[in-house]
C-alpha cells in the first residue's frame, strides 16, 4: 500500500511524495520516511513569548528547491 503526503503550499495542494528531493522535519527525511518514523513536528511544551507566530506548531518542508514552514493542519496523508 502506497502512502502519499500532501501539503497545501501557498494555496495549492501538492503531493510531496512526487518530489524525490523533498525533505521534511528536522531530520530532513523523505515524506514517506517522515510519516513512518512518527511524523514529528515542532511543537513547544511552553511558549517563550505569547502571541507570536514564531512559537506556533509547524513543520519545515523543502519542496522543489524551496523551503516552507507550514502549520500541520495543512497536511494530508493518503494511503492506498
């Protein structure tokens, strides 16, 4: 069963799994490995400063040569 990781990047849903050079998270894993190895996102236990976007949960993605920092709500996993 194939797993595809989709993300909404700048208003467009793309299949991250289609880019062989795509990397996700702090370990720079491929989308499939990132998903299989617990799908870690950056999420602080406590926030250093309230009311700032720097402290919100997010995920780093390198897709087609560009770097993105997105909220995890803009991810979808499709299996099958």
